[in-house]
């Protein structure tokens, strides 16, 4: 919903008269992130204002549109910290990574949010770029797991790390987006390390 003429006038005068309060800005960002996680993309700027406990003018002072807010929220999720395990073995590290990833996809609302974000990525090049670069950056942060495995001789030095990473993330996204059952971590790790050959 766009602000009315009176809202726009109030926003303009407030912006000219004083600087935006960083604490209020943080409350609005947190409210937006929480609403994205709980409601997907189905909320309004007024919902954000109510959740943050501020007036709608405070929200529009910081974001010209809901799209601007969503782009920032999605970028924030993509840049979230990625825990990198160090169990001493590739199998152990992969088990932790796989377990954490599957647990995330099983959280209420995550699959719905992913569907909406990927849908927006198909319509909005800016969303597509955030998702593309964010996913690639997150994956590269976890490569230390494979680098340690190469040093221990568990992986070949010429292993295609992108392929190894995409085999797992692509598979999980495919099943998550289509609401297909997710396997147990042990099954995924075994398939990644041994394929489907007999032991």
C-alpha cells in the first residue's frame, strides 16, 4: 500500500527536520525479517509498522516501497552466518552440514518462503541476483570442509567442489520446493561419498 498525500507530506517534513533514529531502523528491520519468516511475502508495510511499534511514516522514511524492504531482508538472510563444523573427518563434517540444512527446510514456513522467493526471482532480476550471489557466497564459505578433506587425503585435489556442493543443495531445494519427503542425513552423506555402488 502506498502512503497517502498527507502521509507523504508528513514523511518529507520529518525527514527534513531530523535524522532517522538508528534504534527505530533496527526495530523495523527486525520486524520485517520476522514477518518474512512467519508470513512469507504476504504482509504489508502497515504490518511492519505495527510489529515494530512505530508509525507507518517511520517505515516509509526508510523504505520507499515493500520491494525495497524485501530486497534488504532477503539479502540479510542470504548473508547469514554459516557454521562450519570441524569433526576431523569429511563424513563427520558433511553429516553436521546435512543435518543442519535438512532441519532448516523442515522448519514451519521455510518451504513456503523459498517458493515465494524463487518465484520472485523469476520475475525480478534484483531478487534473482541476490539469491544467486548469496547462495554462491554461502556455499564457498563452507568449502573449508572440503579443503580440510583434501589435506587429509579424503578428497582428490582436483575434486569439483562446485559439483559436490550443488549435488546436495540442488537436491534438497528440489525436494523442498516440491514438498517431497526429505531423507535422513545418513542417507545423503552415504550417497555423496559412495554413490550407489555396493560397499
